[in-house]
C-alpha cells in the first residue's frame, strides 16, 4: 500500500474508535433505569348511575322539599334561559334538541310525544314506571350524566341549591294544574319509591 492508502485507513479507523468511545461514555453518563410501569395512569371519574341514579347523591344534602319551600319561580324563569337553546316550555311547544318541558313535573320519563329519547333515558324510565318527580328533577339537574349514565343531555348541571330549586319551581309552574309541593315529612318515602316527576333534556 502507498502512504495515501495507509493514511486513509488510519483516519477511518481513528474515526470509528472515537465514535465508539463517545457512545460508550454517553451510555455510562446518561444511562437511566427503565420505569417499573410505562406511561402515566389517568384516573377518570366514572359517570354512571344505575336505575335510581345514585350518582348524584350530593343533591340530597338538603331535601328538595326544604329547597322548594324557599324557591322563587320568577327567579327560576331567568335560570330557564340556560335551557331554552334545547327546550321549549310553552304548552304545545315544539321539541328541540330536547323535549318540550310543559307539564313535565310528574310526567312519565321518556314519554313526550314525538321526541326520540336516548337508550339510557328509555331504560331509566323502566317502561314508564318512573316519572319526573321533584326528587328525580333535583338529582338529575344537579349532574345529568352522573345521575343517568349515557344520557344525551349535554348540560353540566346546576350545583347551587337555590338556583336549582328556583328552576324546579318554575318548571312546576309550566302546567295548567301545577303539582303540589312535596311535604318534608313525606320526602323520604318519595325518594325511596321514585314515582313522581322531574325535568330536563333526555
């Protein structure tokens, strides 16, 4: 071999040696152990409530009868504006994204004529045995998707007791014969049987 070939081979071998040395040194300096568990664990709150909708149990902190005793239907009419994008409230009113809410209190759940309800709401209705009583309304309007898992209603809910009670009082007024207000003493029995009325988009 001539000197130029020797120099080229030497340069190549020298470059390979340097690269290998850098690789070995980097591995020693920056080496990290593999984690015991890959990725991150994301804990999501389960939105689900069975049959009676126990997922919104927080709404029962103050009994609905107590809330309604101090409720203001006129103030509830202002709250109802949040619902009007999806619901009408007049007698014979049209269905929108949700059903018309005229005379909704004590109406069988998932029963309004001409409205196509979600499978979750239809199941929850138990074939018309469940009605929208004050208890159901109170729980459902607190957190719709917690109370009835799978409902198509996208509304997040009303967390404030007074705001929710005012809305329910207003919904009660949307009737030719408003349902009687619940008696505090009888409220527990109503919550157990779950056979009265409550509103909201299905």
